[in-house]
């Protein structure tokens, strides 16, 4: 498995419209994309810091994973995503090392990336995502 860089750091927020001004007006970043990922019941906003992106996540359904996360833990760090080469092989390899997968096969995520999540119980409490641009 080869992780090439941190693809993004995702932060769960209650409302994108309330959160985006902090990143733009306080940190001086520019929101370059807002996108809804319907099958994940989430709306995303992206910012770039060097090669790394910050992704804000707003639940579009309170019963979605992000909605449940915010209800249980409040707003804050949701997951860290690594860009990998060969996502399918990376998932097979990491599972063979005893890591529990949420996604055994990649699915489509924001920005057209193939994504898959590793279970936080196998990653020291950090929800971890693999991403690959196809």
C-alpha cells in the first residue's frame, strides 16, 4: 500500500453557511467547491491549504452518519483521508493485516474520488478514509 499524501481533513459542522466565513474571513482560505453527495446524505465545502484540503461536512439528514456524529460528539474533526495508489489493492492489503473495513469496495465520494473507510476501532479511534482519483 502506498499513501501519497493527506488528501483531506474532514470536519463535521451543523451548517456550512455558518462555518464557511470562519475559514474565509479568519483563516484567509477560499471555498472553491460546495457539493452534495446524496448517497452519503451530506453537503461538502472544500478549502485548500497547500496540497491538503479541508472538507466541511453538513448532514442533509439527521439520521445520516454525519448527522449521528454531530448529535453524539458535536461539531469537530470527523475523519482524515489519505490519497492512495490502487485503492482496491490497498483495502485488500490492509484487511489482510487485521484492520477492520467499513467499505470492502470503493464507492464514489465528493470531487469524483473513489473512497473507502476504515473502522475507527482498528485505527486508534480515528475514522480513516482512503481516496483515489481515477
